[in-house]
C-alpha cells in the first residue's frame, strides 16, 4: 500500500489504484512511445505499467483512435448510424455490388464520411445492407464466409499467420496469457492490435533478456 490508502504497487514498482483508469498523461506517453517504435515490453518497464495495461491502451488506440478509457460497468451506448451515412453505404454498394462490409467501412473513413468515433461497425453495415438489399439467409451466409476469407487474406493477422511469419511454432503455449482469446476474437482484431498483443506475449515469455 501507499500513503494514498487505495494505491498499490505492481511488480514493476509502479503505483496504481485498483479499479481506476491510468492517468491521461501516462496514456499519452504510452501512445507517444509506441509511435516512436518502442516495443510494448520496453514501454511497460520504463513507465512501470503492466504489460497487459500497455497492450490494452494501444489496442484501444488502434481500434478507435482514442486514448480515453472505456466506461467502468454498465453497457456500451448503442451507436446510431445517421441517414446520410446509410445513403452513402447504399451508394457504395450500388456502385460495386461485390463490395464487402469491411471495405465499405474502410471507404467511409478514407472518404472522410466518418471518423474513427462515428464510423459504424462491420456488423452494423451488414445489417443495413440486409435491410436495404434484402439478401436471403443462404446468400448472406455465403457472403459472410467470403468476407471472412478476404479479410484474412487482407490483414494476415491470424495466430498461425503471425507466428509462422516469425518462424515460431504456432502454439498458444508460447503465449499462455492469450489462450482464453477465441479464434473468432482474433479474426475480428485489427492487424496492429493482434500484433501488439502477440509480440508482447512472446516477449514476456522469452528466455533471452530484451535490451533497453
């Protein structure tokens, strides 16, 4: 314990308050160091913040562009897609009938129609397409299967893919802390987020010392 009463000291010697988010200035520092190419394990040691916390903040930043902590407790507010965005989604689909939901999402960001905080999720875009274009269940299932295949080819962030690229045996024994993460969750992660988590887990489990 620390003089603050609620404060605790982690294994790295850093002080934290259980159940409270990390202060913003430290969150900014984590992202800033990552931008300079410093690895999560090094950031963890230098700032005395647990590796899991560093990875979580960087993953959130990659997914949302924000360093703000998530809400504590309760449910996430439902994001409502505006009529203008829905029209744009329909427009993209009419221009290219073979366009996948994740491609539409990327294009919404690229064209400046939405930012990272307002862009609808892939599942929301899929629901809009179903309601507007009325795809049957079999056709939709086939589309989702093809979409998953294309997404894997595009991002190359499956567990086997990342580990084989590094010449490492594909085994979650290499990263026991990640064994609870389902394959579906891995497939839904952005490439950088998956890499950050796997790199950190591998580095944490490595036997050779990592130089600062």
